[in-house]
């Protein structure tokens, strides 16, 4: 009976710690995206618009837009179709 109670307490403890780590990871991810990724994405968008205004630098502007997409979601997993 004591072993069962001890295992139950450990299970509850691990569930609570797992939830805390998951929440802390989500908060850290959000702050990273707001502090670093969002300003970089805005800068890439502005640079893309400026580069697309010239005829020769349109490919570089498109590359800036693709980089902006990565900055908006840097933790996206690769999905194979």
C-alpha cells in the first residue's frame, strides 16, 4: 500500500513538473519571438519591399520575404508530403 501511494505521489509530481516545464518553454518561446524574431521579420519585410522596387534586385527581395517567413515561425518542423 505504501509503495502504491509513493508511486502515485511520484506520478502526480512528474505530471505537475512536466506541465510547469511545458508552460515555461511556451513562455520562453513567445518572448524570444516577440523580442527577436518579430523585429527582424519587420526589417526583412521593409528590405524586401525596397529591393522589389528595383528591377535587378527582385530575386533578393523575394529572398527577404522568404526569410521573413522563417523569422515569423523559426520553430516550425519540416513536414514531408
